[in-house]
C-alpha cells in the first residue's frame, strides 16, 4: 500500500515536470521567435532607410531594380577603392 502511494506521487511529479518542461520549451521558442522578429524588423527598417538615401543622392527613384543595380555596379569598384577606412567592414564598430 505504501509503495503504491509513493509510486502515484512519483507519477504525478513526473507529469508536473513534463508540463513544466513543455511550458519552458514554449517560452524559449516564443522568445527566439520574438528576437528573430525584432532582428527582421530592424533589418527591414535599415534597408528602407538605405534605399531612400540611394534614391535621394543618386536620383534613382524612377529607375527599376535592374537599372539601380547596373548604376551601382558602375561605381562600386571606385567607391570601394576610395572608401575612407572608417567605413570599411573590417573596422570594429563602436
């Protein structure tokens, strides 16, 4: 009788722990989803801002995506060769 009671307690404890693990797993997945969503939103915002700057300074608002790429390719080598070191990718970000 004593063993059956102890067994039932262990089974109940196991069930509670499984539920707790499932809740924690859900929280973790939800947190990762939120972080990924925030990163995507930040990237989208950055791309929109850079696109607006491109249109402003290159007067490219009437160009197609293909034409814009062609325009950028024309100047990419020159710009990358003459880019100040503070704008190069290998510099640590402050």
